C-alpha cells in the first residue's frame, strides 16, 4: 500500500489498490482535490483547478 501526504493539510492518505497516475483523489481530511503524479514512490500534488464557464 502506498501512502502520501496531502500538500494542503499534511494528512496521511492511503492510496487504494488500482490507483493510477493522473487519477484525481480527494483528501479525506480537508477535501482538496489531488492529482496522483507518481506511484513508485507515490506522490500527489494539488489538482489543477477546472476553469468554470459561468456563461460569459
């Protein structure tokens, strides 16, 4: 099992089996979206924010 540290709140997060690079996970402590950037060793970074189109 791979564990990573949330870059936002420093919580320990266990990656589930089958997690893939590029997958978006949610920190169970602070709720921020994280992108899995590597698996060996496991690493995550803040997911890029989606640009919302508010009908402009």
